[in-house]
């Protein structure tokens, strides 16, 4: 039963349009908060909140370079999940 709860939590996180948009951007490579905020037309504070949620659930990782922090997908699994969802929707 715990597995079902964990899967539900993953889909809850992916179900947020902002978080999913961030993950889609990161599929193309790492980004800093400023880039993500500008691309989505949101404040850096709002994006940072979403990034904390994604990082706290091990979906992304961060890399510090001087004053900048860059985010990327933590592994290929999340990209596979999103790509499978896209494939499914293309067939519907």
C-alpha cells in the first residue's frame, strides 16, 4: 500500500502545471532560477518554491557555480515518465 501512496504523491507533484513546465524545460538541459522564471513569466521567488518541492522529492538536483545555482533532472527516469505520457496522449 505504501507504494501506491508514493506513486500518488509523484503524480500529485507532476500534476502541477508550473512544476511540470519546469521539468519539461530541464529535459532540454540545466537552467538557473532566473532563466526558468523569465521563461514562465513568474517571479524568482515563486519558481524557487517550486524548485524546492521538486528537489525535496528527488526529481531535480542543483549545482552551484559562483553566485549561480543551476538545476537539472536528477536522473533519466522522470524524463521517461514524461515522454511516456506524451506518447500516450499523442495516441489518444
